């Protein structure tokens, strides 16, 4: 097995409710539900394992409620995990489980080594700060205490994400949805993280803005060589951005492989349904 | 008739009962041990409402003894209504001596100012604090601010300084510039002007901060490192009174109040009343002055 992975995820599990033994076996696509028939516990993510390689873009598709967002939120420490192990190469050469790190260390990973773009810009941005201030926050978290450098980096990032620099000192609350999303991307890549998590970045944007944001992400990926996990229910996004895709249903992987292969020749019934319902 | 024994006695020495005083002293000791950390305490009922200086009063009353010399100031003045009433109350309750003279006092309770005159190791300065949580402006939830302090997660407070600079070209954002105490906890110096903040650094006296309404005590022990938060390129600065002299004493190099007359003309007066008195009577008392960086 190839050992140059960046991120290794093993048996990642998230259960809302009582984690009684057997709850994982009673849910999943086989039973067509993620609710345990005995305890009513909801299994959002059910023993997911995968590797992510440097520079690779991994797509995660699935219908709403399939556990896509929970998956990336756990990777970004937004949610507590129920079980599972994640190893990340920049931390102790991948020999420790990220979830066993101290809170300070977790915060270091979050601020220095990962970037997250949420579906809703309100989750990723602080609307009480200016957009420049939002980027500054991420830089300050990484101990850059020089206003000159922060301003230059902020302007640089906003140029890269095509947000007019004249509006750097304005609150993102006054921006359009697409611009807010681009500010969020600028914030996420502020510290040049090796891993970027994108959670439904284009949902809720109109098609032309979607195309722009996708273009931006693809350009950044090519320029910076950053690894990405792209969560989307939109196969168009997946086709445009990703090299490899996992299809999630009821918290489990039902199919994975090269994106082209999955879109051309879907094996699992659910994937076939997804592909055939593509407009 | 029901006899209530509780009210047959006059008040306990220094108003607060001994057990509660002991509790406040214990919390104060804890605060001294962890500079800048906010220690929760009981904040017992006082004959004034919370938020009117009860935190300072608790600390002062838990410390005061018959041999103490007390000074109470409010925004630099010994003569304001608040200062007079608190001074009278503490004197009545503890039989201590009172003074206006900063150098003579062993215990000074103050609101919104630190005296200009250098304080010594024989003195304790008690500050009344309205809002002890320096992070409250950026985080509403108490549980979260505690985690942020625990993990020294101060990025948000830095962003407010960045934003202040972007908006106004200066880090100064009114009174109470956030300070880093002993390189660990970011704390509020209470709403003192920036002019007073350098006086907190490596001081010889003990600074105690009491917030009665918020039920917190924090402390800066003597000779503790206190750094105002500042950027590498944008430095902290104190108020500048350029080309301005006190209209009463003709002196400068002290924090000044701008006083408006009826015809809208304005003059400046040194804010610290005892310092002003001393300047008018004799030699300048010892003072620690901060020079703004270029």
C-alpha cells in the first residue's frame, strides 16, 4: 500500500443519541435508514475510512442527511467524534490520532494546517468584523502580529479571490452571496494550509456565480497544490473539481472510485439514480 | 413580638461578616497567584447597588484594618460624591484613618484612574471594575470566553485592535486598553485611560481589580510584566497633550481634563486632584512617564 498519504481516516463514526452496541449494524443503506430501530439513535457517519493524497481533490456526494457535512465538520473539529481515527501527515508524521490531541494542538491544526469553507458564509465569517478583519483573524491565530503584513496578505488574497480591495474594510454582511463565499475562501487559504475542506460551497449561488467560484477553487488548487475534500450534492461540481469521489448514503460509503468512472459507469443503484437524475 | 437577634447587634467590623471576608481574601490570594486570571467570588450584598463600586468595596473592606490610611478617588478626584461617600462609609465601618495624600495612603480605592504618583510596595490599589471580561465584546457566552482564556485563544481581541486601527488609524479605542498580564492572560485594566496603562507594568504596589456586579476578582501582583496589546509595526500609544498646560498649575506631563466654559472656549486641568494640589504647593512628586514610540 502506498504510504505517502496526507490524511488517513479510519472508521470515522458519529452517532447522535445512545451509542449502544449493534447500532452500527442496524443502520445503513442495507436497511435504508440511519435511525436505529431499537434506540432511535441517529447514525450520521458510520465507520468511514479513506486516504487523501497530497494535491488530490476528493469529492463526497450524497443526498441530504447522508452524513457529508458531519464528516468534514468532524475533520475540522467542529463536531465531537463518537469513534474513529484520523492521522494527518504534518502532525507527528501522521503517527498520532488527531482526536487525541490537546485542545490547543487541535486549534493549531485548525488554524495553521486546515481551511474550511462552509455552505453558509455566516458560519465561516464573523459579520461583526470587516472582511479584511476576518482574514486578519486567521492570520492572527497563526501569530502574525504585524498590521502591514496582514494588510498586504489580505489584499493579496482578496485580489486572488476577485473581491474588490476597495471593499476590504467593509463588513461581509454588505456583500452579495458570491462575494461572501469568496471572502470565506480567502480566509480559508490565508495560511496556505495543506488541506482545504469545502462544504457545499456553491449551493445557494446562482449559476454564473457558481461557475466563478468553481473556477476560483480550481485555479487555487492548481496554483497552490492544496489537497481538498469537496462535499456537494451537485454532481456538476463534483465533475468539475474532483479527481476521486465517494458516494455516501445513510452514513456509509456505497461506492468510490475515479470521478469520471463513477459518473460514466455507476455501479451502485443509488449512484445510478443520482447520475440519471442529473439535469 | 418576634425578636430578631440578628439586628440587636451593630454591624460587624468593616461591615462584611468575618466568614465572607475570609472568602474574599482567599479568592484574592488565588487571584494574586494567577496574575490576570478572573477568580469568581461571592460578591455579598452591600448597602449600594451592584455596579456602583461594590467590587472595590468588597476588596477594600476585606483588607482594611484600624491602622490603615485610606484614600478613595473617583476619576482622579478625592472630592466627587462617590469618592466622599465610599470614604465615609469605609471609615465609619472600620475606624481607619483617611487621607487625600497619595503617598500617605496604605490602601487606595479608585475608579477609572491610577494615581500619577508612583505607588510603593507599602500600598495596595483597589480598582472598581464594571466589566472584568476583556473578551465580552467579541464573545457573548461566558462558557466560551472561559475556554478561550484557558487556551489563550486571543485572536478575536487582536482583530478588534486591527479593526480599530483600520477605522481610526490608532490602536486606542477609548479607555481600558487590553493588557497581557505576565505573558499569559489577557485582561482588562478596568476603564483607565491609556495614559495609566504603562504604570501597571513592573509596579511596586499590588493592584486588585474587583467587579461586584460580575462577581470577579483579578489582580496584578507587584513586579509583574504587563504589556498593552500592540502590533509589531503599530505600537500602543498613550494620550498626547501637545502644547497643552494645566490652567491651574501651569504644569504639563500629566493626564489632563478638557474643561469647557460657557462661551465654548476650553482649558485643560490636571485630572489627578491630589497630584495637582502637590504641584501647586511644592516639588513635583515622583512620576513614571511613558514616551510614545515614533
